[in-house]
C-alpha cells in the first residue's frame, strides 16, 4: 500500500458538505478538471471530479417514461405522451406521473430526467406535438409546474426542454425562429418562466434551433439575461444533444454543460480558450460550479449517482401500471357520442373490432421519448377479456370478431438475415465493400463481412473521412423460404439502390427525396415488388454513396450515416372487404385508426393532417355498413376527420401508453367516465390554421407570423370554426354550472397570499385541485357550484377564460387562465374556487419591457370548452 491516505475526500474534510452544496469545493480544483465538467463524459453522464469526490450523474429521457441509457434494452412503464397527460387536465395526476417517472429514473440509476417538453403545438403538423402538452401556454405552464414538482419531490432533477421556439422538427438544427418580443414572452417563454419561478426546476435544455438568428445554445440574452437575471434561475443549462456549435460563445452566453460527451466544443476544449484569454476563467468556473452543485444536490437527496456501465433496473411496478391506466383512461377525449357509448352490454351481442391499431396500438410516438414498455395492454385483448368477463347469459354473451384491415407502417422492415446464405461459421450474410469513390468504381479500398445490409455509422466506418467521397456495396445471396411476391426497399442518408441478379430493381440514386422516418436523416423509402421462387439463389447488391450537397437538404443533419435495406413478403390483407362484412354482421363496429412513431417523431414534421394509408376510406366504408360505428383515433396530434358526420361516436386516444387497452375497455364499457379535454384545436383542414404554410423555414428563417394568436386564439379571433375546439371533450354525466360569482381580493385579504401551487396543495387537500397563481398574489377568486344532473357519473373541466373587451392593443378573443377538473356522481354538487392573479389580465408591453394589466373591466368566461361558454362575469381589476 502506498503512503497516500486512501480515505475519500469527504472523510478528510468534514466541511465538505456545505461547500459541496454551494459547488465551492471546486475552488481547489485545477482549471483542466474544471473545464472537463462542462462536457459530458459519454452519451448520458456528467464528468466526475475524483479529487473532490464528485461523482457522475446519469441522465435519461423523458416525458412519458424513463427509458434509461440504451434504446430498446431495459423496460420502463410507458405513460401517456405529454399531449395525453395534458388532455387529462388533472394537475394532481400529472404531479403523480412526474413522481413515478422520477422513481423509474432512479431505477435506471439516473438523477436527471430530460423532461418535460414544453414547446407549443403551433401547427398540427409539427413532428413532436405529441411530446408537448398543448397549444396553450397557460395549460402547458400548469402541467409543467405539476410535472416538475412531481419529479423533483423525489430528489431527481427535471430538465425542462427545449428552450425555446423549437416548434418544428424539419431543419430544427439549423433554422432560426423569428419571433417578436411580446409573442415570445406571452406564448413561448411562459411555461419555462413558470417552471423556473414556481417549481424551481433544476435544469433547462437549450434547443437546437436559433432564436432571431442566434443559436439558443449561444443566446446570452436568453440564457443569462432572461433566464438567470430576470427569473432567478440558479440551475444548469444543458445543451440539446449536439446543439453546441461554438464552445467559447456557448459558455459565455450561459450554457453550462455540453451534451453528449465526449464534447466537441466545451469540456477540455475550453482550456485553450481560457489560456489564450478569450474566455475568462471565472466564466468556466461558474458553469462548472453550477454543474457540480446539481450533481451534489442529486447526490445529497439520495437519488443515485452512477457511472457509465452501472447496470440499470427494470421493475414492472403494479403502482405505476395502475397510475398509467388511470392516466390513459382520463386522457381519452370523447369527441362525439350519439348515444352509443358506453356500450350497452345487456343488448350487445356482436361487436366488430376493425383496424390494426386494435392489435398493435400506437402507445407512444417516435424519437428520443421512446421507451421499451412492459407488457402492453392492447385494445383487442382488453375488450375481448372484458366481454368475456361480462359473462355468458342465456343469449350467449358478446361475440367479438376482428379484422386487421391494413398495415400501419411507413417503412418495410429491415431484411431478415436468415433469407441470405451464410458466408462463414459466425453467420455473416453479406460482404461489404468500401470505396473512396462516389460511383463505387474500381477496386474497393477495403471489404469485410456483415450480418445486415442496414447500418447506422456514427460518421463513417473507421478509416474513412467525411471530406472525401465515400461509397459502400453489400453483396449477398438471397434464398427465400417460400415463393411469392416480395417487397424490396431502400432509404439512406445519401443515394442508394438495389440490384437483383445484376438488374437494378430499386432506384433511390437518381432522384432521392429527403424526408424518411428515421429522425429525418434519410431519403424517403423507394420500393419495388418482385416475384421470387423458393430455393432459387439470387444475387443481391445494395449500393450507397454519400452526396454532401444532398445531405444539406435533409431535414436533419446528424453525425450519423444511415442505410436501410428493407425486404419482406408482400402480404395481401383482405382489407376493406372483410372489414365491411364484419361491420354489417355486428351490432356495433369499433374502428381503430391512427398514426404512430413512424409518422410522428423527431427530426421531421408530418406532411399532412390526413390519416396515413386508406384509413379514411376504411372508416367511411365501415360507417356505411353499420351506422353504430365508433372510431378510436390513436394519434399524437390533430388529424383530418372527413368521416366524422357519418359515425356515431369518436374518441381521441392520443398516444396513451402501455395501459391503453385496459383504459379503453374501462371507458367504452362504462367502468370509467371519459373526461379528457382536447389540449389543442382540431381544425377542419390545415389551410384553416394560422400557421399555414410556414411551419418550416423559408431560407433559414421560420417566421412566427401568427404572433400571439396560437391555436384557438386564432380560430376565435378570426371566427374560423374548427372541427373540434380547444378544451372540448364529452362525458357520460351531465354537469352544469348552477351558480357562479367572482370575488375581488385586496392585498389585505388572507386569501390573497400567494398559495401553494396546485400540486403541492393537492397533497394536503385531495378535493379538486384547481389552478393556483404562479407569478403573484391572488387578485380575484372565481367561485362556482357544479352539479351532475345526468344519470351517470361524469367528469368535467370548468375552464376560466379572460377576455379584454376593449383593449388598446390587439389581443386574442379570450385566453385560458384557470381550470379545475371534477368528477361527480349523479345528483352530486360541488363548489370549486379558481384564483386569478394580475398576470392573468396582462399582456407584455414591449415599451415597459414587462407584463402590464391595465385597471379596467374584464370579462371572465366560464365554460366546458373554449366554445362552450356557459357564464360570463364582469370583473374590475383595480
Ligand atoms: C432531443 C432531446 C433529447 C436528447 C437526448 C435530442 O435529440 O431533442 O429531447 O432529450 O436528444 O435523447
């Protein structure tokens, strides 16, 4: 043993804790190690500083499940997506989801949860709408506060994202969001401001895009002036993964941590800038101190600290499953119901279940939010089980028949290697030849054996460089197990093609079109169908070449090179015919339609609001065959519904998580009441939206010309009727407002004290947590009595909108400023109180550089959706 004292620094230095909490234990640490702290050590971990006993902390996505380090490995509870969480309008529930996610994050040994996502659903086409809570900044802010408080109550740091104006995916890494100051403050910054000031969120993720020309990761006004100086944020600003372009500029602007590691611009790279004086040492020390402080606070709260490779757990917790089921049921929005729901099981004998989503539901969207769920409860299984449990009476119970009707996939799956002849004893199936020549001519530079002809290289294979031409060819011998039609497909982050016996059968080389479903980093897939004979040998070549000019046009520039070679037997589904027959046979036809992770994901936006494939035709045909047709729309954002007039009922199931089936069965058989409310408007057509066209950049800029008129603010102000409005959702009960009033509170009133936030309050007061005030004391209290006059239990959300009838500046027709969700049995009544603060009446005055709320009369609108206003009160703000 050496003479060195082996005890941990903490034991040698009893004052460690207090200095560590302040992060000032870094004072003794040399600048090199200090710099290192501003970059991750790998994909998910902060850098440890051994000399002061500062460990690494692990981070994990995300908003609907704590995935852990690697996609597709350990399992996690999959909760409803952000939009689904907001559709519950249940603050206490979202608080409990946050808490559960933190517990799951800890089981993955993570101390930071990269969530919630609080960008605004500005257009129905934005790729990550499902991850975001709402089109409304107030609803988003309330949900964000509850979520963050839930996460942080467990000692895990929440990292709210993406700061700011990342409302599109295509070109998100390069585009600049051009937004005026008032719009920025009232709409896009609001959820972040509430999370910082009210929930004291510990971390903020700087977005990929630019804001008014400057990358968010280098935006000093955003990261320092607004976030820290104005709002008092004292946590860590983390870059989105790969969002840093210039280390010195980023750290000077207020960015603390470049992720992922090893960093490309900060971390050790900052040492030279400190040495040459271009970055003051104090700036780097400050950033590192903030990182250290967060790590210490996670460590001291008892949340795990882990280093790369420490194994993660995966517990299928009954409590989390129960919560996921409650959340999924409450997130279902009943759009329309002409008396068919809940199903009358006493008179139902034949139930047709139609559409692939019944069997393979879209429980989550795509991209970094994805988790590997525990067992998924599918609608088909759950409905079948529920029907069985309802028992067989003298007439025979409920018979269920199912028709899949279509294939919900936008991409042909990767070729099964077992279709190719093995080349060696380790089972390689392809020879890959690499060229430093875009045409793949001459002899390859190198060749090797491979299992697949689909690949994702970080950059390029070893030995090749992005500044020289690069091409690759996979050669294999195909022998299919059965004769028939096969679909060949190829997509890549460059030009690609497939040759069969030397003949080109798929050409994605001559005119590749950007926009595939793999993070937006490839071309669209091209396909062709060929008849193959079983047993016969075919030579297959898959060819790929990089094209730097073409790469610039891809929706996402990532450092990853992708080649996807798809091959599968062309299956013929009986499709429409079988579905129509079943519908005609049944008493009720339940049709599932939707999108899923291939259409709604990260890196690219949706191309249209239409349902993929022939789903609209399917629904119309089924509804024509059976008027008692119920549609379940399983998608993460608004879709066109050209069939809505023809169906008897429609439910919007956002991406509801792994308990979808059980939750849906609860609702359709009447064991739970639907009470979800749309967190976004469903326009009749995309052309009706304020953001049309114009979601994506013109040149480099995305102009936020809709200003403060996002979503319903636009439809209401311009008097455009949506198909279903913001806040809409039916229930099985019939809840009415039987009286309401508004009380003026003065600063002396005990009630005007700034209250606990709703999620804190709900912990002590279980009855109907309503929105609280977030930025100041209460100035008014809306009081209402609600009664259920229906014959079934019902859920409702009383929504409070503020209207400024005579404003000197242009303001939206009305804006949501408070709400409360209640559930009542028939005949029951309840009194609810919703506080308002002066911010609720204000607009951002760019001259005063502050929110101002002129003293005058305002209208307070109470209702059950943004267009179902039941009472109007007048309030004079003093
Ligand atoms: C996403 C972030 C995510 C990060 C890590 C990025 O591509 O935009 O939301 O947290 O990856 O997975």
